[in-house]
């Protein structure tokens, strides 16, 4: 049986080979019957018989235009095999459209847009096959379009081609964009700073953070405490009469030295962690002007006027993006690239505006970034939020150092303000300064007034919150000079500001941010008394912590309303000049019904 099957299979193979083989030589070359036989080209059936050469479909007659044809013998036999035609001759017939449905596609078009399946993975719909002829020279069908590359199906957790990541989408969104984690949103904040980066090399007058000298400097107090402790213990060992006292003193010094050493090492470790986590970190030393962008996360549980941070009262030590406002990333840019990005961001905002925040005393770079993001988020500011961070020491006992540095930073701030106003493409540049930062801002505006003269009106709204400036100097020298640099200047003052009360005692004279009997009221500047609003311990951070003041600030920056049109402000007279007092009840009621700022 197997042998029979084998022979049968061989026979079939032989038959196939015989049918596909070459023709006999005599027939191919015009043998005995080719001269005039009944089946020759000139025979009786040559006029159009079924086996004649004229009745055979030749490649030369049917091939699409532009295809080269092989040479053929005019007296070839009718048994010459016909070359296969790779494409149809006639144009493709369009299928009839069904009423109510789109006609099926014939030519290959661009890929269909991405759609999303129920689990959020991107895929692309299948496309129609190509049924066009090889050559389109003789047809009216349009030529093929340039095809974009088909996007690949994304794996879980990947971003498909053409889609944007959460950080990229935050650029196009007005203020914040939902990140990959639904528990927080990301705010993009631009910055300029003249602080020295922690990962930079040594400057002419400042040692490197990672060099030996930088380790000895912070550990010097700990070394002194250790030396004193060892000396006390050595004296106690030799002196029997005061041994107990000396041993106790030596032990205290050793414990203090250990604590100082651990604190310094912890600070160095925290700086290194900041560099590793943020990509760029800035310390408190003086540097050169740098530009960049920060990404700050705002938790979903955020409340207006609150800068959420870890606190020991809730047994919190580590930052949590689900609970706290956290600086996630810092990226520095070259000058041209920075202003290109800023200009793109401003162009996407509906009003093409921005605001620049200048922080005050006892503020780190990280704190300034977090505060700027919080204000922009609470105000729903659609433009570009920016902050300028000068080298404040970030310590309560560093007030005099901050006073020196805030004067040193003025040329850098002035340069930054001019460059932003001219290269950002913004139609409105707003400025907000707080506390000691008002010294740098008003000094920069004063210099711009004298340098630019008629061209000094570069800014829209200028807000001076709790200015730590001598009140008399402000009235006499600063206010007259800066009024022409902006469309409107607003000054917030409070009699409950404990930080300014302390500054008044240190300097011996009233501050421009004080209210009460010595409140500063000057023509051309709108003074707002916000006493009784901030009930915190110091009452100094009301510009960002008070719900009522944020509502008023919303009207100033976003809508440009003057004080006379904000109905929660009560007008008062002082020496014939008008100033206003903020009424928190009226602010909450009006804001809650008139705009979309309030989000309980």
C-alpha cells in the first residue's frame, strides 16, 4: 500500500514537471509546421482564431504604462507562455456606499487616531488594504500621501507615541495637571536665583561643599565642644576637690559636641539627598544668576492658604506627596533655552501674563519654590509663575546676613526683571514681594526708573506685602520713584505682624508694613490694612496663608481691579488721603459667590 502511494505521488510530481517544462525546440524555433502548416502564424486561423498569435493576450498590449516589455518573435508559436500580469488594467471599482454609512476606503490614507481601551492602553485601528495599480500616470486617482509612522501598542505603564507624560502636560495646563498618581497635581514654576549650587565647585571666596574645608567649617563648633569636654574630664581626673563638677561639665560638653556633630552631618546628608532627588540644589552662599524650572506637587487634600509640610505635631518627619507640598525636581537651563520655554508657556496662557515672586528673610530656595507653586495654585493663575530667590540664609539668627545679601542681590534682580519683561512675550508682568524681599524689589524698580526714564513702565501690578523697609525712607525716597514703573502699586500692612514689630525694635523706627497710627498712606499707592486677618503666631505670612487676602490678591493680579471696586474693602481717611481696610467676612461672602477661587 505504501509503495502504491509512493508511485502515485511520483507520477503526480512528474506530470507537474512535464506541464511546466520548456516547449520542444522545433516548435519554439518555427519547425516544419511553422512555414505554412495549419497551426502556423500565417495559417487559416491567423485572422483571429483561438490559437493564433493575434488572439493571444500579449504583455506588450496589456502591461501598465512605463513597464519594459521583453522582445518577442513575430512568428512565435501560440504555445508561448503568457507572462503573468501583476496588477489589474482597469481602475479599481469603488464599492457602493450603504446609506447612512461611510463608503469603504480604497486608497491608503493616514492612520486613524489613537483610541483608548477600557484599561487605558493605546492601540491603533486596522487600516484598509492598498488596491491601487502600480502606475497612476493614466488615472485620476490622487498620489499616495506621506504616511506617518504607525504608533506601537503601549505596554502597561508606558506612554504611547504621540501621547504626553504628566510632567509634559503640566506645561500646557493653566496651573496644574493631574500626574500619574491621582493623589497630587504638579505645578511648573520658573525661577531665577543668584544662590550658589550645592554641587558646584569652589568660588573665589567660598569653599566647596564637598571639599575638606567645608567639612571642617560646620564641624568646628562640635570640635570645640569635644575639646572642652575632654579638658574638663582630664582636670577632674587630677583634681579631687572639684572632680564631680568637672566631670559633669566634661560630660555635658561631650554630649553637646556629639549633638552638634550629628546635626551638621545630618545637614550635609540632607544636602546630598536634595541633590540626588531634585537634580539641582541651591545653598545659602552667593553665586551667579542661574535660570531654570521647578516641578512642585500639590496634594489633592490641599487647602487654600496652607503650605502643607511635615510636622512633629502629627508625628511626620518625611515628606509625602499625598499630604504635603513637595519640591519634586529642579532643572537649570541656559539663558536662551530658558526664555524660549518661558515664551512658549506665556503664549499658551489665555491672557499671556506672568507673575514674579520675591521672597523675604529666613527662606530657602526650596521654600520659595513651594510657596510660589502654592500661590499660583490657589489663585488658579493661568500664566507663568516665576520666583526670584536671593541668598537668604534660612535661619532665624541670620537676620543681619540676610540684610547684607538682599542689598547685594539688587543688580541681579534688576537684570532678571528687565530680561523677563522683554523676552517672555508677556502682555502683563506682575510683581509680588514679601518682607525683606521688598528692599530688593523697590531698589531695583528705583534704579530702573532712573536708568530707563520713560521706558521704565514695564510692569502691570506690583504688590508689596509686609515690606520690611523704613517707613520714612519709603515715603520720601522709594514711593515717588517707583510709581511710574507700574500700572498700579498695592501695599499690604498689618498691626499684628510680630516679625515687623521685632524689626521695628531692632532698627528703632517704624516699618512700611506696619499699620495703626503710623500706617503709610501715599498718593498713587493703594494701602490695604489687613490687621486682624492672620491669627497665626507671627502673623507675617498672611499674603499666602490667609484665605481672605488670597481672595483679594486674586482680584488684584488676575482681574486688575482697583481697591475702590473691591466691595469687601472699607475706605478710610487719613490726613485727607484714602486707604482701605479688609473685611474678612465681606471678602468670603463676595468671593464665594462671585468667582471660582474658593474651593473648600
